[in-house]
């Protein structure tokens, strides 16, 4: 087969996927850019072109920037807990004992539950008369009981706990696969050199998980900045917008205030934040320090 025939063969296989991508990804993206430049209530075809007005308004919207801050808080604090918990459990799953087998059996359990059920379950946990406050009273710490989801100081943290519990299973699986991919003879050599426990983890296991860490952090950025259902079902962004995130505020503007043009501009803002943070993660992880150099 000559070069032209090979090119035609490749194009014929890529064309259906390219067409689907153009129709369901690129074209909606172009439409979103278009709608973000209109003042539109979303209920009719009557639209008024306003250019960059929605983006100027977005830049001055204190609630939006507060929501961005909450998303970033969940990313940094919640993401840190996700990574720490996931790596610890993935490392514990390497053994052959009863605890390791139990962890391998249940670590994906939250992922198979409906997100709606997860939100309702954690509402019961954080209810003033719920499981958490009941446990605190049972051990004599009733003074620490709070109206967790109704308290501006604790609502975002409570959502963060539910988020970590829900998503950790995927990252446990990711890090467990990464640990499994490390050759056994590397651990055996470390054992012979007297490297054990945390010392071996810090100097051997953790550096060798570089590519897994890159995927995990990039996926966390996308996951956290696209979180909606859990926050909306648990707090609806309250109280007093103390757990408001970008997508709950977008939902309010679009489906409560009927400001679809402004909400679309907000969606574009969310996309830009994700793009910038993802690019920053990929740049930070661009070089593997464990890779051999010629």
C-alpha cells in the first residue's frame, strides 16, 4: 500500500470518531461561546447581543469569586485528604492478611452507590440528631455537636468529607495499580539494604508513583471543579452561600433566575479555570525525576 492509500485508510477509520467529536463536543462548545455573548432568558428565541457584557459582569461578581474560592478549597484540602487516604489504603492492600483482603473487597463500595443516595446518607450523618452528633454525645463529647450542614463555619467542610468518602475508591484503585506495577525485585533490593516501613515508602514507593500522581492530580482538578450534585443535594450552596461552588451558582443563574446567557459565560469561566489548573498540573509534572537520563 502506497503512502496515499495508507493515509486514506487511516482517515477512513478516524473519520467516524472525528465526526462524533465535532458534533457532540466542538459544536456545543462553539454554541456556548455564542450564547455567552447574549442576554437570553432561555425560554424563547428572543436574544439580545451584548458582546463581552456577561464576562465583565462575571469579573465583578463577588459571589462567583467566592464560589471559585470554595472550589479551590475543596481541591487543595479535599484533594490532599483524597491523596493521603488513597495512598495509605492502597499501600495497606499489598499485604495478604485479613485487613488487606477486607480493604480490597470494600474500597470501591462508595463508587457503586448512586450519588443521590450518598448525599442523602451524609445528610443523615450530619443531621443535628444524626449519627455524628449521636456518636459525640455517646462518648461524652456532646458539647462538640453542631448543626453541621446549617452552620456557615462547617457546611463546606461537611461537604468535603462526603466528597472524599465518595471519590476515594477510584484513587485507591489508581494508586494500588501503580504500586502493583513496581517490580517486586525493587522491593526485595530495598529490603536487603535495610529500607523498611515509612523510609522505604518515602524513598522508593512514592517517587516511583510519579506518573500515577500526575494522572490522579489532573483528574482531581477536573473532578472537583465539576462537582455539582453532591453539593446541591446536601446544602444547595448554603447557608449564606458558604458552600456555594461554581456549578451550583451557575444552576441558580440559569434555572432560577433565567439568565442563560450569564450562566453560559459562567460555564466558560469554569472551563477556563479547569484548563488553567490542568495545564499547571501537567507543567508541574512534565519531568519524571526517576526517569533515566542518557
